[in-house]
C-alpha cells in the first residue's frame, strides 16, 4: 500500500496547509507501507537521514517547473493573498459573481477552500486569468525557497530506497489541458528529471490524482513517453489498464485534500494496528 503525502512536520500542531504527516508518524509506519511525497517540498530534505535508513520504499514526485522557478503556483499565491488582504473579496468570473467575507480566520479558510475547487477545475491559462482578477496589480513571486534543489534531489536519489518520479512539469490538471500541453508536461518533466538525477524516471503521479484529473488517453500518452507505473489517489481506479498492473492507487495523508473516510483509514494504518491486512502493490 502506498501513502501520498506532501511535506513533513515535526510538532503535532500543523502550521501549513501541506504539512500533512509528522516525522513521528513516519517512524511508526509498517515497513510494508510505502511512502510517496508529491511536489518536492523542502522539508523532506531535513529528514534525509531518517528516510534513507528506512526499509520502506519511498518515491518523490517532482515538478521541475517549481524548482526552475518558471512556473506559477496558484495555491501559494491564493493562500498568501487570502491570509494577508485587509478587505473582503468580491469579483466576477465567467458570468458568475463571487463574494467572500475575510474578517476571521475561519472565513479566510472557507474562502481558500472554495476557490481551490474552482482552480482545480480549470486549465492553467484560466487559472492565471482568475488570479489576475482576484489579485489586483499581481506580481510574479519566486517560491523556489519552498522546494528541494536539484542538488538535494540528486542526493536523495542516491539512497537505495528512494526513487524520483514525475509530477508533470508545472502541475496542471491534465484533463483540463489540450493534447499538446499534456504531451509537453509529461515529456518535459521526464527529460529534466533524468538529466538532473542521471537515472531513468519511470514513475508518474497525476497532479490532484482523482479520476477527474486524467483519463485513458492521458494514460496511453504517458506510457508512450516511457513511464512504467502511474500513481493516483483514486480508490476505484484499478480497473483501468488492470491487465498491465501499471495503475497504483495511494491513500492520502492530508485531511485538507483527501476524502475523510480514506484519511481516517490511512491514519488508522499509520498508528500500527496489528489486525489490518496491508496488501503490497
């Protein structure tokens, strides 16, 4: 069984939207429970020694565009704006009017979650359009400090239990993009990763991960480009290409981005209860 996380935190109180698993929980995970981390956040490197010495298989899914700094990251921009703005948010987009009160922390959290749903359903060009509407006088922000460097990724790739996989080049919802964009995202990411780690990149994890983020045509394109295994967070996706056993599902560890029932199940497994049957993929 594979667990999908993003970054690692040390204390029990989470202080970031994507800090979804603690180092203490990682230490308790059964050796049959494999770990994956999406996006390539910097916190992973802090625990390099612990991760490298684990018996668990670990895959880091990287978006090269985040490391190169040439990709806009809508969730960082949106979260920064919602948390820092001093006024309520009102705007129109695609014929609909939106209004969010931002006076309290709960209202800000509600606004961010609602807007995130919209962002995940539109293509990258529309995401940039919407950000320009929401954030007046928007300026490009460099978020590279939040991510692993290529030097760090290369070091981690030398650990016998750690593999580097692709999370596309710039993290779009591939199902929202045209064929040319899909091909670029899959091919460019693989090429850049292989150039920097000097190894084959044979794993791919779809951004967002659910069945509303990919289809069989996208799977076929990924296989054509050279990926061997494709990871999702869709629990009922095993019927797709099942005969080749290339689709691998993951449980998500973050309560913010996962189905509540699956999140509770993954937490149940992390706690190490003996009576759970864990099937290796």
